[in-house]
C-alpha cells in the first residue's frame, strides 16, 4: 500500500463512514493489506472504530492446538490470552510507530463479573457497547464476514467457522455474492466463569461461548486520537 496521511480531514468522518489504517494479513499466503475500519463515534477529538471484517480467529483463552472446546477454563478478560494477543502480537503487527502514536489507551469497563476495568490499546467490544452502537448503526453492525486468512487453519488449531446452512438471515451479499457470516467474540465474561459473550451470524448476542472454542473470530476495536492541528501522520508501507 502506498503511504498516506491521517490528516485533519478525518475530523469530518461520521458514524458509519469507512477508512483504512494499519495493515494485516487478509489473504492466504498474501501480503499485508490495509485494514478497513468503521467509524462508530466521532467525539471531535477521537474516533471510536471497529474493524469492518473479522481479521483473525482466536480462542478467547488457550493457545494449544490440542485444546478442545470442552477444555474451557475460568478466566476473565483481564487475564485472557485474547486480550494479550490483541495488545501485543496484533498491535505490533498491524501498526507502525507513527500509527501507534494516535492509538489511545482506552479504559474498558463492563468486562464481566469479578473482572476489573482494563486499559487497552486494542480491545473487543463489550455487551453494553454493541447494544448501544446497534441503536446508532442498526443491528446489521453485528453481522460480519471473515477474511480468507481468518478462515485458514492456524498453528494453534483455530480457523473461522462460516455459516453454510439454509437460514438466509445468516448471509450477506458482498460483490454480488451470498457470503456466510461468522461468530465473533465480545470481551465480557459469559454466563459461567469459563464462557464469554459473542455475536452470532444472525445478529444475536449470546453469553454461552466456551472460551476454548477455536472457530470464533476477532473484530478489533480501538480509539484514535484526532490531530489538533494541520500536522499529518504517515501510515502504511
């Protein structure tokens, strides 16, 4: 991708608008591609954004290829492997030094019973956030498809499960083709200490995802600080 600039003009982005920022592998065996973000809110000083696509597939907790979905364990967001991955491996892979300068450390609440608030550069949406944002953007915000890379089986055994049955409400039309949606994690601990909330392909919010499931996807969210003057920040490679 050619170099671009995150400029003062981004202050005019409105909820529902899209732009690219950072890069991540999105095809099988391909080069990194620009990440497409949806603007959730624009405060005038900050952009609250969500990746439009499911960028990867990870367990909420657990890294072993031998881990089965029944092998879930009690864990909260603060100690989860997924939180660690987002703020370390993904953060460092997706953003260069200049891009990182504009990523805010966000205070995250609504993380689940017994889980303290956290401060994260990259995070998953909470249950409260996805519900509130659905009022702004509509419930179709909850339906998402994964990249080809997210669907491939990784060394940890994870690969994104794609809906392929008969309920048409679980599909979207992309480039004239019908594409099955996928499940993606929220950060809040679920209805048991070994479970987490997730979003289903038909826009439902569920609380019973065993945190060792290897077929649910990741839609990173973050807050970008908007420049206050005419300075620009180069991004891309």
